């Protein structure tokens, strides 16, 4: 009886204690599966989501576009010149180096547009137009826009001067109040008129008083202008006029002249600028000669006479 009762009880007990072990094993296996599943899902999600890293691609594209727009030597830079009212036709556009020397130039068309082949991207673009402030810009892009500003209005300037007198005791004009001399104007005389101080002083006078006009300087015009005038009996200069002009500029070539004759608008404007530059130099030469100090008059047979004199005036760019 004892054995019959004990054996079944022992079997039941063993069975009861074996169940938690199996249950624990099942729980452990399921936990490992859950952890492995999360790791696998995480790795899979990383792999699947990795293409999203292509999002910064547009930044690379912008960088490439900026790099492509960077100006290099030999590139053609285009642009527009305008003021507050609109496009400026005939504005002078030049490329200048670090020393301020002009290495390239062009002018704007009827729509204010220009194109310039850049010698060095480190140089600068200088734009000038009559009545506007000259503007200098960096060559930062292949497309430029330059907005010009009007010059400041200048108040009227009053010029004053002390009155002069003819010194009748000056030996050069000692017969000023006499009837001596000849009313005829001579081309050749025994004693030619003399500038105060001689030839060296007249060259010094010209070099210190002549001024290059803006248009002539911008158009790089050099010229030799021959002025003919009369030195009267009192030594004053009268009736100066230009009798000969020799001029040149690298900006107005035979090709430009031909294009201007064919009606090309840009070439026509370049021709007008060139003509204006030459006229400005002629006016400057006349102005300087007209305002010379009194000369010592020419003499014929020992008497003062009116004498014509021819003087070449040179304009050279340094």
C-alpha cells in the first residue's frame, strides 16, 4: 500500500517540477527571438533608409553652379549699365589692372548692354558716362549689372582777376604809343616773336597748363594739334586757330570705321566718341594758347610788327 501510494505521488511531483523548467525555456527562447527580431528590424530599416542621405545633393549642385559661374581669364563678361531712368547707351566700359591701366574696353549698346573679354579676373571693371559718377566694380560674375548715379550739382563759381596794365616803359613795347611800326601782318620777320623766357619756358608753360579732357583720356586718344596765331605789336596773342590735326587711338580701328559706315550702332557711337575726343583736345589747345602771357613782339627793320606764329601742341598719354 505504501509503495502503491508513494510512486504515483513521486511521479506527479516530478511532472509538476518539470513544467516550470520547460515554461522558463520557452520564455527564454521567445525573449531571444524578440531581441533578435528588433536587431534585424533595426539593421533592415537602416539599410532601407540609407538612400535618404542623397538629400544634400542640391547643395552640391549649387556649388557646381557657383564654380561654373566663376570668371576665368579669357571669359566673356556681359552686363547692363543703367541709371534710375533706364538703360544708358554709349557708356564707356573698361577693364583696369591693379595700376589703373586700361587693358580692355567696350561701350554699351542702345539697350545698355555690353560684352567684354576679361584679361584677368583679378582686375576690375570701370564704367563712366557723361553726367554720371564713374563706378568701379569687381569682376565677380559673368553677368554684371551696374547702376550709375548722377554727379553732384556744382554751385556756380565766380572767377576774379586783377586788372593788367601795359607798361610803356618796358623796352619791348617802348614805341607802343608812337605811330611807328607797320599795320601789315608778317609771316617772316627779321626778329621773330619770343615767349617770355624762350623756348624752354614755352614748353614748360604747355606742360603745366594743358589738361586732358575726360572723353579723350577714356578713348585713349593721342594727338598733335598745330595752332596758328598772331602776336600783335603789344605782344598779345590773337586769333588762335587749329590748322592741322594728327590723332590716333587703339579703340577706333579701320574695322570700327568700316562698321560705322555700314551703320553698326556700337561702331557709330565709338566714332562719335572719337570725334568728340579730338574736338575736346583742339578746344584745349586753343584755350591754352589764347591765355598765354604776353610775348615779345616780332620786329621788322627794328620796328614792332604783327607776326603770325605756328605752334605744335602735343597730347600724350603716359
